[in-house]
C-alpha cells in the first residue's frame, strides 16, 4: 500500500513543498473556500502546490464533482456509489456532438471524444491509447467499461443499415466481453470487491470511415494461484460463486453442487456481491458464440475444480507407499474424476506418484510423493486447467470480435491493469503487478514530465526545468541487466537444486546492495526484501517465490488431462501439444519463467503504447474503506504524491498545449491563411506564438484564439457554399 501519512504529520509534510514566499499566496488562494470547487482544471490553480491541489479536489468531491482536468491527465475520484446520470447515453451524445468538448465539464467522455477526434484528424500518431491507472479499488475497471460503452455508442451512428448492423453486432460483442472477463478474471480482495486479477489491453479498431469494425483483447498475468489459495477475508474468482449460487436445481444435480455444500476453495461464500449474478455472465457468453452446451461443459469443469480442492492427503504409515485418503475424501476424488471425465485410478496416480526417468537406458522409476508434494500437485492441476480455460475464453472472444487488418485502418486502445498492491504478505504476484505499475509510471514520466521539458530545451525555448520523481532506479533494481531481482530469480530457477530462501535473500542483498530502492525488514523472521516503489514501500516474502517463478507442471498431470474424455479438456490439452515420449523435454533444465514471460508481454505492450498518442486517466481512491462520498486527505495525498500530479500540472500550466511540426502546420492551415489574408500575428499575437527549430508552439491563449479563428473561417466557408 502506498505510504500513508497520519493526521498529525500531514500538514508538516504538505508544508515541505512550500517556500516561505509561497505561504502567503497559498493562504490567499485558499481563503475563499466557497469557490475552490469551480477550478475544473488544476492548471488554473495559482499557486500550484500539493496543498492547493488537494483542497480543490476535496471541494469538488464534496459537491459531487468527481472529474478534474490536471494538464495532460484527468483525475477521477471514485464516488463509491451508483450515479447513473453521470454515464447516461444522453450525456455521451452531448460530449460527442459538442463543438468543443473540452469546454464542457471534465469527464472521461471528454477524453474519449478527444481521442476519437484525434483519429479523425489523421495527424500522426493516428492511433490513440488511454491509460487508466490507479490503486486497487480506485475505479479503473468501471472507467474502462464506460469508455467502451462510449466508443460503441459513437461508432454505431452510421447511415448505412447494413453497416449499422455490423457495427451493432461488434458493439454488442465488445460490451459482452466485459462481464465474461470480469467473472473469470476478477475477484474480491481486501481492498476491492471487483479487483482485476489480470491485465488487459483492448484495441477498438476503426475503419476508414471511423466506424467500429472490430476489436481485440490482449491479456497478461492472470493470478491463477487464486484458484487454489485465497488470502484471509478474500474470495476466489467470481465465476465459482456465480455457479454455486445461480445454478438451477437440475444443474446442481448435473454439476454435483448441492446447496449449502462446503468447499475449501470457496471462502466467504456467505457474502453477496453484485458480481455474483450468474445470468449476466451466461447471456454474455451466449452472445459471444459460446452455446449453452459448451457453457454447461465449462461449468462442469469448474465444479470439478471445487471438488478437487476438497481432496486432502495424510502421511502413509510406510514411506514407500502413496499418501493415504480418508473414506470421506474418496467421495471427492470420485466426483472430481466423474466431472473431469478422468478415471479415478489415473487421477490418484498423477497426484500421488512421481515418474522419474534416469540413466542412459532411460529407465523409468515411480516414487510416492510426500504429503506436501501431493498437495502441490493437486493445486497445480487446478491452476493449469483454469489458466488454459481463461486463455481459451480470451481466444473465443477475440475470434468473435476480430477482423483482418485490411478491414481497419486505426485503433483506440484502452489499458486496464491491476492497481499497485501491498498486502500483509506479498509474493511473486504482487512483485509482477507492481512492476507493471512501475513501467506505466515510467511511461508517464518519460513521455510527459521528462520528454516535454527536454523538447523545449532542444528547441531553444526559454524554460526553467521542473523537478520530478524518476523511478528508473526502482526499475533497474527489478529488471535491470546484468543483475536485478528478476535475473537472480531466473538464475535460481536454472540451478538444479532446492531453493533456500535465506541464502537467496543473502544473494539479493550482496548483488544489489548499491541500489537505494532495496532494503529488508530486519524484524521479520521470514526471508524478505523491501522495494521502495514510486507509490511506497512493499515488503516481499521469499518463501516459495522461486517455485512460483518456475511454475513447474509435472508431465503426469498433462498426460492425465490429455487422456480425459471431456470435450473441453481435449480442446485445452490436445495430445499433439506435448510429445509424451520425449523424455528430454521432461528433464530439460531450461525453463521459461513467469517473470520472463510477463516481462516479454509487458515490453510488447509498451511498444504499442509508445507508437500511439497516450492519454492518462488517474483514478484516485478517496478512502481505503470504499465508503461513499468520504474524502480522507492523507490517503488522497499519498496517491497524488506517488503519481506526480502536481509536477504534471505545473509543466502543463507553463508549457505549450499545441506543438505541431512546421510541415504539418503549414500543410493543414496554409490555405486558410491565404484565402482570408491572415498572418501569424493576426492569428494569435506575437507574444503567444513561438517559433523554434522544428515546431510551431502555441500556448493556451494562442491555441484558444487559433481555434476560434479556424471555426470562424470554416463557418464562413459554409455560408459561401464552399
């Protein structure tokens, strides 16, 4: 969790960013509190300090104004209550038809409309991305959902009935992907009832008429460990609660899910959430092309996983014998086998017996697993089935909404990733999640806080550099070469030995002691390391981290799944996928680790983002308890400090909102100047129009004057019939 500041220390911390010369100005600005909510753009705040920004956001939140412009970003405060009029179709249309959407109240629809018009303008970069970031529970998933509805609504306004039918079909399927992805990929955590346990980048693809022609979804790092382990007071994925609560009597009988049954992997099932609605998920799956029969197959497999979680082992009297099962546990084994269509004997052998191939003769030995190994194999079986099922669902969704690249010419991307996390215990999952947030923060820093200031200096414009927090040291610690936490983790996985957490902790400290972002909790008995992230310190436990990074799947489990008679499992685990006779594959030392795969997918995502024009929506969580209309200054303060809002506002206020290359500028607007005899001076005035080496720069006043002139000329041309 980001660094928290208690009430007594808050004022002193805020005052640190103020020099004595500013104190009087700040007091003067804050003296008229009744007008603070009127500042819908933080660049209009004077002076820009953490105090003034925080006070303005609090004043706006108090009067139900949840969106505020902050230079290049939109700050979105979570109201923690339904406000239907704020996202109505009528409001979508109002922003879409507005001559200047930026003149309306700040809103996610204003950001959405701006990206859409940027695509229409065809000025490079044509493709757009909206990066929705924030803590877990700040409202990222809801924001992404509303953005998708806006684009689907806007792109549906076409004239041709045939085209309209196609657009509406794509629109419906894109929107239906939301409840399915959330049911299978979201869960209730300590900090959020509907927390995304995976990351997704959605491309909404537009044709040359700027109509929605197709879409695609890229996902990464599903937290599959949640299937078999849920932290105290947390829940499994929503879909498990949906099937146990929403199944009909007939389905309960078929899936062997009697009412009131107890499942170890289904904690806190007494809690009723809005996300537990089974019918919404089923209908969405049907509209995506997943028929009722296939749905039934999916839910039967999920039921099998719940029964699998109830299988427990006990140590045998003779170590040479497999682990024993209690009589009541044997019923769960039989039910699991029936639901997954795997013979009980084969299922038990895959869980309790390890196959070892050794020697030049490739002799095969069978060795009983210890109780801990049996439990690990049981959990692994559940995780690999669920992960494959999730991948298959994503591919089915993509097949239903994707079109060949020849059918679309541009795209708008929506990035919704898991928020920065810190729990009482953090392991590999949180390390990867927080690493992704570090990369996105670096993108913001590099693209805006750093790049713009360097551009002004390179262009020879007068500019005083504004300090900002650069998180490069933290990224070097996590992913850098040749030594980093990731590289040491991968090296540990390559060693053919059992990992010792204490020794691994020592290795990390020795190799990376020079990095100031690394420390350790010396009072903890568990091996750990602490990383100072941009959003605060997080302590990571080393126990089982190496094993999670290896993510080994015993070949016996794959073999038993390939031999299943279940049609869905046969799709997920085709025999051709693994050569069962290739013993070298089983024993090879080289493994593709979790962090390597995740780093690769994240680098691919960053390449896409870097090729587009980015727009930032910063979701802020007003309080940790998710209470409606409760604004806790210290908690909001920590989030504002972490994401660099004040620095971004300061640069935006002092910088140039319009920066167009001379070539593009003259090519687009020269005809207007010649047709009306306007020159540079009459457009915006000498003081506001800045020439540099490569670009034309217009400040706020100049850009406003230029836009008014442009509209006036276009309007007069319409009157002349041109």
